[in-house]
C-alpha cells in the first residue's frame, strides 16, 4: 500500500509538468503571433498610406485570425495522437503566420524608409574648389597665402563670396582677387600666370571641360570648401496637396548615375495638379528657350543651362517666365527614367511618328516601352520632323504613361516593390507626409484623372548666353503669345476655373 502511494505521488508532478510545458508552448506561440500582429498594425499606421477603410479591414482581419488561433490553441482536448498532431500543426500555423506578419512589417517599414529617403530635399551642398596648375609647387591652401586668385563674375556670386571669406579666415589674411566675365578668361588667366589659383564651383566644371578637355590633367585641387544652402525659402510646406491646386516642376538632368550630380536641365515640365477635380495640366518648355535666369534681365541664357546653377535657379526661371509660383520640384536624370519605368513594369505611349534611335525603332501608334526605350523615346530630337518641339511632346507622352500606371489598380499590388525600386533615383522637396497623402487619396477612390497638355514655342536664332558669353549659340526666342497663353492656362487651373478636357498646343507665333 505504501509503495502505491509513493508511485502516485511521483506520477502526479510529472503529468503536471507535461501539461505546464505544453501550455507554455501554446501560450508562447500566441504571444509571438500577437507581437508580430501588433507590429504589422503599427507599421501600417506609421506608413500612413493605406486609406482608413483598408486599414480598419486589415486590422479586423488580423484580430480575427489571432482570435481563432487563440481559441484553437487554448482549447482543451482529449488525450491521444490526434491531439498531439493537431496541436503541433496549430503551433506550426501560428509560427508561419508570425513569420508572414514579420515579413509584411519589414516590407511596409522599407516603404516608409524609402518615402522619407526620397522626400524633403530642401537643401543642397555646394563644393567650391581652390584650383592651381598641376605643376605648381603649392600642396596646401596655406601655400597660396600671398597668391592672387581668379573669380568668376556675377555668376554664383554668393557662393564665391562665401568661399573667399572662408579662405581669408583659414589664411588669416585678405587674398588678392581678380574677377573675370567668363570661364574661358578665368582659365586662360590661370594658364598665363596672371593668377596662381582660381575658385570654382564644382557644378560648373563641365562647362570648362567642354572647351578644354585637358583642364583636369593640367590642374589640381588644393582645397575644397563645402557650403549647405536652403532651397525652401517661401515654400508652403504645410499646404494640403489633397485639397489645394499646386505646381510642381519636373527637371530632367542630362546625366546618368547619382541624382545629386548637376547637369543641364533638358526636361522642363511644369505639372499643375487640381486634386479636388482630378485635373492635371502639363506645360513643357523647350530646353533652348532664351530666358533670363532667376528672372534677371542681365542673365539671358538657354533654359537648359539653369540646371547647372541648381534646381532653385530652374524653379525661379520657369516661375518668372510663366508668372506663377512653383513651390515643389521633382529632379530626375537618365537613370531615374529607366528605373521608374522598369519598376512600373513598362509604360504605354501613343507615338505620332515612326523613328529609330540606336537599337530602338518606334512605330506610329500605341506601344509598350521599357525603361531604356522610354528614355530613348524622350531624348531623341534629330530623327523627329520638328526637332526639340516634337521632343518635348514625346516627353509628355512618357510622363502621361508614368502617371497612367501610377493611377492604375496595379500599383496597389506593386506599391512596395515600386518604392524600393525607385529609392535614390530622384529628388524632391515634397515632404513624406505630402507624398503619402497623395498616395492615400488615390488608393481611396482610384479616380480617373483628366490630363491636358500644352507646349511653348519660339523662333530659331543664335545669340550669346550668360553661361557662354563669348560665343553665339543656338537658342529659341519665345513667341510671347505662347508664353501668355500657357501662363493663363496655368492660372485658370490654379484658380479652379479651367477646363482641361483637351490638349492645348501653343505652336502659333
């Protein structure tokens, strides 16, 4: 009898331990599931892209799944092999759901990080270099303390004065300077020994390299001065882009690779957006339009050269030309177009002409273009009947193809992969909140948008430019009536009174 009691006393604790262990595994599986479910909901709310109705439905679905799993895992079952097998598969299911929710959370967070990465570019960094001849014995800035420096004239005056001030501070002296009207005169002065060094904004190095292919090998950089400047002066960053009509400038730079690299602004397209009435007006300006940079009548130049002086110069120049305020911009380059179009799975365009460039042949009518094909389609002008006048129309066709894909239902399923693909491919001063509000608005109603087009035109001429003031270059002198008509159309849409149901081509003189 005593032996039986001892046996019972030892068996009871063992069975309790087994039950406790099994209950712990079930509870642990649920805790992990609940944690990753909460993480998914928090990430979705943090992204602030999904419409409220989608977010609520998603939360309800997650809570429902968690509740069902909790009931099944905590339910008491009879002993046997079926119980063990059923509990094992329930734990396995809970684990797989946890992994799935973790993966979804990471994807959503990546999207959030991407939006923050591409938005809010309200500053730019200027690099000012002190340059001497490569055979100069000077190795450091202090070796030039008693030297004379060459400076470029009116152009980039603020940055040049900042650099000179920094040089004076570092040398604890006031340097001797000579100002030149153009880059050629400044570099010739360096070669001739009139000055021992020049101060050059690195954004303009390409302007010198074009006329002097040996400049890089003939010179060396002694020192560099960095300056960060703001781009958002007067920018109404708190404006609601889902309730107010706004202008955004698309500036396309003629370079590949890093979006921060400066270059000519070969695409200059103002997009006026009326989010309430779902209307968009595209206004394209030829790259060779002869306009005053920054609205300064002493600085007439090709519009394309404004890109060399920064996006703020292009925004100010276009805004003055069209007599409108431009608060926002998107800055892209050749690589941007390729990456964006490919991330969208290609775009559809309706070409008015048949032409070939490199390995691509475009036919008349609708066709689907890859990223590289879209770039070629929007860049070519030599094979088009009206040159750059037709090119800006093709650029608008590419933009319309991109907008059409962005507004389609397919963006819902490809949203995360699209954001990941375009990360780092373009630059904008739109805030992350403004970008997500636009995405949320479109996902909420998936409305169709009415897109109208207009193009500025001008007469062919040859004139000196502010950037190259010692030679006559091809320019397009604006037809004033096309500028006035385009400006009026933009103003009408901004005021909420425009009818944008048809394309408007301002080609007349």
